């Protein structure tokens, strides 16, 4: 049985969300730590899981936050 691709998963751990959406690790962890009532976070015991569909809606509704979370180091590598 193969593992599902990140884009196929409904729930992501923070590291998977960072990879899938190309986010800055530091900025993303700060967002989920400080954001108490974020609708895209589900708690499973003490673990935080990211609800992919809700997170995509959140980013679409808040483009300034999406830009703020982008991984600048990767963005700079793509430009010559």
C-alpha cells in the first residue's frame, strides 16, 4: 500500500503543510502558535493537524498572510 501524496491528504502535520505550500517554517509555526482560534487547525491529542481544505480557504481569503508566510529563501533561489 502506497502512502498518499501530500496533495491527496485531507489532514497534514505542520511539516507537511510547510512543504506542500512552500512556507517559511519559522513564520508558519509562529502563526499556529499565536493563532488561538484558527479554523484550519485540528487537535489530535496534543498534536496540531492542518485541515488542508480549510487552510487553502484561509490563504485565499487572506492573500497578505499567504505572501507573509512564503519561504523567501526558496523564492530567491528561483530567480537568477
